[in-house]
């Protein structure tokens, strides 16, 4: 049995496991410090484990509990009685955790604080006065595989320090004095750091099973589907969620939602798991159950778990406690005490943990931080695309409105514009409706998923893959919506629509030539899709720029109103009074920009409209309908120019969206 790329092996199944870089080994580890055949792990008859170095180049070390690592001589053997950590090579090499009869790749990180300092301001384009938010701490160690609790007053710097450890502070901060052993990166994949925020960063519309499946696709994409499902089953069992896998996250209790949030970050066997206020809002029994779960995980998996909390119950369960707060004469917060519960009580001179708080309760000058790999980009954007669809489908009311609104608007446009004959208003209102529908689909998309995005990025999600996935999802929905908008409008514009001529004759409405069976429907559908997709991109731009959903709605109005006010229907008459002489497009009008002064205002408005996708959409639809109705080919060049401009505007929106997204996503830290 070759166990390459499998993070755990059961010794009860395979009595002897050889670890090394060679494909002949039972567990293949391609780390550069690991020898071809590095070490063997053998389960003995009495249940103990024999560890043997196989003449490795960089050596093997081992330890039990929180003791220092001890080196195993070349070709030497040691008998392990109980759980242990095994290190292959130097401090930057591979670690394994022996828990019972299970050998797991990974093991916890050791965090070392030595005169920690966190500063804000004092650098950047507009330099501000630099403030020391946390400093003055001595040497503190969080052992590997321990369950550590960080407590302190509100605003005292607990989350600030843990954000610094997990590198989620965002821009505008400088840190120093924090080192991790072995050296790792938060987004490095297996063996990395995971941060579970106070607010549950999981899609509430999905079931527990769907959340885990999508998360596994991003974190464990190199694993075969069968193995991913086994890992999901194991994690759900560990977190007590096996019976809840078919339930929507929104319908779970607060404690269960927190367990789902933790389960997502256990999928790829992290070395360090940081939880920010995990027990906030939970009752005493649920709080104790969740904390015990965290301690059990640190014991069983060898993961270093750090819990930022105000809970004194957590202190009773912790292997180590660090107390963060103010110190007399020091403006910044610092690590005041560190050690076991008994050691802290003795150092503080109190008899219970609540007595520590008055010693650190000086009001802080600065609040805590409020920061606003595994697979290729193609598979990542495909996962984001399908997850977005699953979220839409899971929220039945939103899904229904997404389909119903285009139908209703199409009917309203058709009924209200039946008597407008050769006017351009039917095209205008169709284009305007498409633009509004497109923006409404995406204007809140990145706001509600911001924390989910930050979390997934730490697990290796590429920003470009996320953005492409969202655009693909929006385009897919837009294809459906454009048909739901256009077809009802055509039916209402043409069904039984007649007009009375000046001589009293009743004739079919001129709109039937355009919106009837023989009309240029292909062009209209493509134009409306382009406008709708342009609205999707404008909505995403607003969603990136806005900090709240209320601000996003205001930005939607800001983006939409100029498209109306600068349109020709708002400030001039239709150009279709002489349809054989069509010159209604922005570029067509600007050809004579230096003509008579009476056209100056109109020409100026056309100049402004060059960045509005709606203006080109209306122009193309109007020109194409006239060309179709009167079979006039004389202005085909004008239509081609308008098409090129239409495509250029969509490309401009895409470039702006990418620039805005890539600039702002770096600032999205976890609170």
C-alpha cells in the first residue's frame, strides 16, 4: 500500500510503515530534508511503537508531550509508549504526529514571542503618526500541540496579536518579535495556519454537506474524490456533525454553526488553529462542549489550538494561558502573564482567574485590529462558480425573484411601449431594465462573501480565480435573465397591436416589423446580454468599493442614474423621424463635433456617454431595427463602429473591475 499524498496511516492495518522520498516507501514524503528511506514506524505486539532511523542524512528527532525534541542516532531505535511527535530533518522539515495507532502528517506549530511589537501608521503615501498598539512583552512560548487560551479586556489586543500571528492584519501595520517553529506560511496549504473568525464565515444557504464539499474542493483538490469524502466524514465525526450534514447552515444552532466553521479549517490538517471568540453568544453547556472539542482536537491531531476568548471556563481546560492587557506606565498593550493556570494565579497574586482582570483593566488607547494551493486556477474558479449557483438555488426566495423580475419588467416594458411606434423608447427601457437587473444580481455579492473570501484565500484560493468564478456565475445567470426579459416584451409589444393612420385605416403597428417573428432578435438578445453583463461588472465594482450593503445600494443608484440622464431620450428628440438618415449613435454624432454651435450641448452629452454601456446598447438596437425595417444598408459602417465601441466599454469595465478588486482585496482582514 503506497500512501503518497495521504496525510494519515493506520498502523493497525499496516504494522510497519517506512517513510521517505522513494516511491518504494509506504508513505512517500518529497520534502528536500527527507532521505530516500528515512525512518520506519512499527507497531509491536504489546501496543507500543518502535521508531527506527534508517541511516537518514538529516536525522530524526522525537518527543512526547511538550518536552524538548531529542535526536535519534543514525540506525538507532527507540520504543514509544503513548502519543509522540516525530521530526524528519531540521526545523524546517516534515513533522508527524503519532496518536494511538494512527500516524498523521503535520503536528502543531510552536509560537515564540520575543519583545513583540505591533505598530500602526508612520508609513505609506500619507504618513501619519506611528502608534505602538502592542509592545513591551518579554519572551513567551506557546508549545506545539497545546490548547492555549488568550484572555484579556475588550480592546486590549488579544485579536490584534492573533491577527499578527495569522498574517490577517491587512495593510497599515508593522509587526516584529513573532516567530513560528517550524517556519510556515498561512496560505501554504497543508501544515498552514487557519483563523476561525468570530462571525461564522460559511454560506448560510448551503447544507453542511455542501459547505464541506466545496471547501474540500479548494483545500484538497489533489486528493481523489473518494479520499476527500473519507476526510469529510472523519472531520464531521470529530466535530459531532455527522447527523447534521443534510441540514442548511442557517437552520443550525449557534454552537453547531461554530462547529461547521471549525470543521472547514480541519479539512487540510493545519498546524495552527486560531479561534476568535468561538464561544460568544453560546449557553454554558454548549460553550463547555465546544471548548472540550477544541482540546480534544489538539490532543488527538497534535494541532496547536489558540482560543481568543473572555470565557473563564476555557481557562480551566487550557494547557497554557496568555493574559494580554495594560501594564502600569506603558501605553501599549502587552503580554502580562503566560503559563499554566496555577502559574498565572501565583504570579498575579490572586486565587481565581477573574482576579487577574483588574490588573490589566486600564482603558486601551487604541482598539483592536479592525482590518476591513492546492489546485489550479481553472478548478478554483469552477468551484466558485458552482458554489455561487448552489447558494442562489439554496435561497429559494432570492432564486424566484431572480427569475421573476426580468419577466415582470419585460411585460411592463411591452405594455407601456405598445403605442410608441417608431420611437426609440422601447429599446431604451429594455436596455435600462437589463442594466438594472445585472447590477442587482451582483451589487451585494462580494460584501456578504468578504469573510468567506478572506478565509478561502488563506487556504490557497487565487484572487483572479475567485473573480473569474463570480463573473462566470453572473454571465450564466444573465443568459437566462435576458431571455426572460426579452421574450415577454416582444409578445406584449406585438400581440394584437394595431395603429390608425391619418386616413382612418387600421394597420399593424410598426413595432411588429421589429419585435415580431421576422425581427432582428439575435442582435437584440446579444446587445441585451452585453448590457446585462456590463451591469454585472458595475455591480461587482460597487460591491468591492462599498463596506456595507446600504452603501452598495447607494452606489447602484449612483451608477444607474447617469445612464438615464445622459441618454438621448432624456435630453433630445428621437432621430428616427427620418429613418433613412440615421445618425443617432454617439460616434456618429461626434463626427460633426465641430459643427454648428446649436449642437454643442448634444455633442457634449455624447462625449460623456462614451463610458455608458446603455448608450451604445440603445444605439445598436435602434439602428439595427431601422436597417431591418427599411432594408437600408447605407449606414452599416456606423453600426460596426457602435459595436466596436460597445465591446470596448465592456472591456473597460472588466479592466476597472480587476484593478479595483486586486487593489482592495488585500485590505480585507478578519475582524
